[in-house]
C-alpha cells in the first residue's frame, strides 16, 4: 500500500520534471539573422494606447517594397523589460520602440546616430530629405552634441479638453488668460459641475500645465533653465509663481479634493460622464476613452491660457512624444533605420492621424484631422513653437523629486515657496551627483537650434517655427 | 440543604454574550469583503461605476466576467503555469528540506548548529536583496523566462522556513524507534523512509500549506523573471488584468480573475487545515 | 562501525541538495548583491564602475531612507500589537469549545489565503472615496462628513493598519490556538473550582503558556514589517510619496525606476543588515522572559 503511493508520487514527480524541462527554452522571439536567404530583421514595439496593428501594417509594407527582407515585429506592453537582458547580452533588436532609459543608452553608445539616415530622401516625398519632412521636435528631442540618436514618432500636445455641448448649453467660452480661466471655473462651479477633473493618483499629470505656466510667466529662457537644472532657477520667481497658480486651482476647489484619490481612468470617466467640465491631458485622451465616449460627445480642446503680463509667448504649446531608435549592436542596423524611414512616410503619418486620432511627427500629416483632433491640431499649428519636457528623463533622481512635489503641491501639503526650495535643493544635489555618481550626461542643450530660432523670432514675430 | 443556584449568574451570561458577539462581528469583518468581491465578480462592470452604493445586489448574474477572465484574460493558461510552478517547487523544496532537516534534527555532529543557522539566516533576507543578482544569474544560466528557473528560485527561497519547521519536528521524534529499527537490521535510509518520514506527516503538511500559499500567491519574483506572457503565473495575470488598458474599465473581469486565483488556495487550505494545529504544535512552537 | 559510516554517508547526501540549492540561489546572489553595491551601474549595459563604499556613504545621508525605516517601525508596532492582541483574544475565546468554534477558526484564516497583492487591490476598492465600503459605512451611520480619500498621501500609512490586521489575525490565531490547546485541561478546571475569574485564568495560566508563540510571532512581525512592500506599492499606484516609502519600496524605486542599481543594492544590503540584527535582538529579548516556563 505504502509502496504504491510512493511510486505514484515518484511517477508524478518525474512527469512534472519532464513537463518543466521541456519548455525550458527561452522566450520565443525570433532573433534577427538570416532565414531562407532573406534577411531577418527584428522590430520591438510598445503595445499601449496605439496598439500594434498600425506598426504591423508598416512592417508588411516594407516587406513588399523590399522582398529580400523579412520583418519580425512583435509588441508587448512590457517590452522594455523584455529588452533589458537583450541589451546587456549585446543582441538587441534592429529597431526599438520602448520606454527604456534612452539617455542612459545614449551615453553608453547603444543608440545609433541617425544623421546619415536623416539626409536620405523622405519616402513618398521627392525633393525632401527625411529630416526636412519631420517637425523639428522629432529630431531635436534626442540629440546631443549635434547628433540625433532617436526620433520622436507619435506625439501628443497638452491642453484642456472639454465637451462643446456643455459649453454651448451654458454659454461658456474657452479662456484666453489665466484670470479668464479662474472666472470660468467660478461660473462652472456655480452651475454645480466640477470645473476641472484631475488624475490625482498620478500627480505628474499637472506637469504639462505647470511647465506651460513657467514658459508663459518667465519666457522660454526660464523654461530652458529649469530643464537644465541651472542654479537658482527652480526657486526663481516665475517657477514659484507657476506653482502658485497650479495650487490655486486646488485651493479654490476648482479641482475638488476628491480627484486627488482618483486614477487617470477614473477621473477621465468623470469627465466623460459630464461631472467635470475640463481635464488637462494629452491628445491620446480620445483614443484612451474610446470605449466610453458616447457618440454625441463633441470633443473640444483648448490650449492652456496665456498669462497677462507674462514674458513668454502665449501660443507656445507643450508637447511630449514617444521615441524610436536603432541599437548600435543590432545585426542589421541599416535596415532598422530604413524601416523607420518607411514608417515615417507621409502616407503612413496621415493614416496614423486618421486611425489613431493622435499626432505624428511628420509635417503636414494632420492637414485634415479627425473631428476630435481638429482643435488640438489647430493649436499646434498656430503655436509659435513646441517645447517638450526632458528634465525627468535626463535626471531621474531629480525627476522623482519633481513628481513628488507635484503630488505635495496638489494635495496642499507644500506651499509654492517650499516647493521651490525643495526642488532647488534637489537640483543642487543632482548637479553634485553628476560628478560623483553619473559618468555621462554633459550639460546637454539640444534645443540650441530651437533656441536660436526663437531668438531670431524676436525680430520677426510673423515667422512660424515648425510648420 | 437550601436551594441550589441553578446555572451561572446573569453577569456571566452577559459576558458570554458579548464575547460571542465580538466573534460574530469579526466574522462579518472578515467575510464581508470577500462576499463583496464575490458579488462584484458577477456584476456587469458598468454597474460598478454607476451604483453609488456598494450595498445593492447585482441586477442579474453576469457570469461572463469569468469567461472573459478565463479566455480573453488567458487565465486558463496562467492557471496551468501556476500549477506547474507551484507543484514543481513544492516537490523540490519538500524533498530537499525534509532530507536536510532529518539530518539537522537528529544527527549530532560538530557542524550541526552552524549549518542550521546558515539556513535560518536566509529567513532574514529581504526578497529585493537578491532580485538583481538573481536576474543576471538566471540570464547567464539561460533560465530566465523558464518554469525551471522560477521553480529553483522559489525552492531556494522557501528552504529556510521549511528547514526551520521540519528540523524542530524531526528533533522531537523518539530515538528509541531508531534504535529498535537498527537492531532489526534496517539501513539508515530505510529508517528514514519507512519510519521517520511517515511520522513527520503533520509537519510536512503544515509546511506544505504555508509554502503552497506563499508560492501560489508570489508576485515580485514572477514579475521580474517571467516576461513571456505564455509563461505567466496567475498573480502576474491578475496584475496584467489590472493594469492592461483594455481592462481598465472592466473591473468585473478583474474581480472574477481575483476569485479564480483565490479559489484553489481556499480549497487547499480547507482540505488540509486540520493538520495545521498538530503540525504547528510539534514543529514551530518548540525550541 | 559500519553503522556510523552509513550515517555519515546519509547525513552528507541528505544535506547536499538543500545546501546546493540554497547556496546557489540564495546565498550567492546575496553576496553578489554586495559586490554590485560597491559599483555605479545602470543595469542596462554591461559596464560597471567600481566606486567602493561611496554608495553606503550616500545611504547614511539619505533622509528618505531613514524616514522609511520609521515607517517600517510604525507598520510593525501598531498593526503588530493590535493583531497579536486580537488573535490572542479570539484564540482564548475559541479554545473553550464555543459553539461553532471550528467555523470561526477556519473563516478567520481566509484573508491569509490570498496573495498580499490581491488583498491590497481589494482594500484599495474598500477605501475608494466614491464607491468604497469604508466611506459607505460612514455615510450609513451619518458620519458622512468624515469621508475622504483614505489612500491619499497623508493617510496612507495609517490606512495600511486595517488590512494588515485583517490579514494577520487568522494566522496568529492558529498559532495561539495551537499553543493554548496544549495546556492541560486540568489546570483550567482547577482554576475554575478555585473561583478564579476569566482574567486571572488568562493572566496566570494562558499567558505564560503562549509565550513561545509571542516569541515566534514577534520575529515574524519584525521580519514581515521590515520587508513591507505590497500595500504601499499597490495603494500608491507604484509611486509612493517620499514620506510614505518603506525600505523596500525606496529600494525598488532607486533600482528599477531610477536605474541606480548600485545605490539600490546598497540600500537592500543595509536593509538586510538591519533585519538580521533586529530579528536576533527580538529573538533574544523574547527568550529571556521564559522565567515562567515550568
């Protein structure tokens, strides 16, 4: 009796051992190389709000025009984690779209400079180079020492989103200045609706508004200084004033306290259901909420208001994008870059804007935007320039402190003055840190070109940069 | 002989009543969230958002949540993965620990204490300490993203606690049995296999329950070491369900997923819980 | 003799698998962690830069880390004491053959059966400002004024007390019950005959006999509390405010979110040392009080 039990257990154990050892092979992604005489190229794509169908179509497109290449494109929400061991082992894919610490990779020479590629002709646009077909942000965002290491491909602009019907019904108008915004919020509050919803559990959502206000109050120079964590700037007057303004929205309960406990989906749901009039967000909003937005909802976008008496341009718009890059240690980096050039063709860009209702970093791709995107595109087009925050990516430790302060300021746990002092200390620590604990990141200023252009603008205000 | 007081005084009754009441109240506190979870898992997700009050009964049983979690959320696959990994780890850890504990609990030799402390020290290691080095170790051994890799890690991590309990257990077994068997001509191994091991059953079951719960529900290591979605264990699948954009508004499916993860653990616990007391009495509470 | 040699062979062979597994997959990585903590490393490239004890020097100056230790201690002490008190109370009540004791005992353990992550997710819904049960109950009894977002920054740490206790009581209840059931019934009977009240019985009979459990429980609580991670993590959506960090979450943020492997590992090494020392101290202190052992 006992023996048979023993044998049964042993048998089970052996069986399990077999089952276990059998699939002991690694993840099933084909790595690049050659197969059937074709060059096998691997592309790793982030699977998020934009899904992967669009990128897959691009891959198939490339295979048609380049029959000697087979593209293996795979997507995953956590592809960044899957790629980490690949980078360490030295066999990364040929083209990557993932939220990796790009600046660390750049500093470690893991990203191929794309300058030569950018000089090649743009796909489907004879007479233009790839570089010329892109909006400047696409190649300035991730450049260093004059070289471009990654390209921003899909991107978003930030502003307040609202429902046209609601505003029409109450006769409300999008505000032009900050004071107008406060007055509008008061009106909305009187009407019994939450003026502004907020993704309180992720206080970083306030950064786009905050940085825009810094730009509005102190001018683009002030904003650039904050990005470079220059001494003294984080507690300077424009910055503290920006914290004050942002906190004002909470103090007056224009962003009611309850929102501090809601996630992005929950607060956005409140907005969709009409319980809140406005919400600060990027152009991915409509895609993210597509399953809950009723058909009658008339999506509206208003850029963040200007600040009367401020030094900065009232039309400048804050943007942020997601990047693609080619790893230097890829087996076919040239083909990887080539695929990227194909992905960023004008036709593809136009299709992306229509299908995904989001922005793409190719010029003129959004000449005919879908309804939900119309006003955002108009705002982006009429903006004098776009600016995109990098400080948290360049300086992760400072970035944590920054995120922290967003939370504290919005929960009314910190005064603007305290916020300024705190971040100034964090900036100082980060500056010191770079010498002892970071081996790279010389003080970058990839915006030199944009900055110079802005300087030039001062004499000729009619010229529009970027479009 | 005067009249005898019949029964305990009133104050005793009241005390007894209050005592019982406190038990019932806490039972409610324990059970209510689980009932709520169960109710929510059969509710349509939209209801969860719109019903302001958490007390209403669902309009009708929406069992599709379970179907969604099982098929679209791929819980069927994850379930199998969890079973394989848990079973594999349990077998390995029980085998290795039982053998080691037998020696450490019954054999007297100079290195006995030091070796025991060597193992016990492992209980103080925070899980995060070894996380990064283990990651690169697995990478080098090509065991990243495999069942075997995860099993080995879970086994290693469970060894200290298991050895701790089983050593205590084995040390209480009477040595007369050993001597008697030796006289009868049993080999050392036979003594272990035929006599001591069966006696250790309560301890083994106790330790298995705790190890099962720990491994079945483990999340951090699985998160770091398994990136292939086909190999995900249930806690990972659950987390994926919670953060995946598609299911952000489908809370019903999320709750159904939670119930799916919970049920096997509940079953295992229910089947084996009566051995817990005995196992603990002789194992953990000694020395 | 042959016997002795057989024993030695068996002993050696039996110890081997556990030793190998443990050393390779637990001890070796721990040692490696120490070596990583001596370097500057992002974890994304093979290059590491040796910086000696620099990281440890920074740990000593790290105010967030020391604040995190405070949080850990709070999370051990307050829920810990309450859990043990409740568990002991229920154990001594259930030990005396109350109607349905079995049901209570089994049911109280249920929360322990779930993964901590699951419990955290469940309680994040219980605490939800709009449709959570917690606020629902407050509104029901007319205390609607006190409803708030319980998982906001300032109340996060206290919010963890309830779920910790909820999870812990069942586990320690089982331990205490096992200990109490070992007390010979005659002691209780004799005490009752002597007319001792419930409290005196508890103080002089039950309490000394459950002391071994207290010792183990203390060690488990300290170990568990110092490793606290999941509740904070889930309740803060992965981004706890600096003041709400525990050692484990801070280490995770430094390592994974900020790519500072060397520093993060140094934190975990310091954490380990603290845990190790703390458990030894707890064990020693708890052992000293065994004077009551008869």
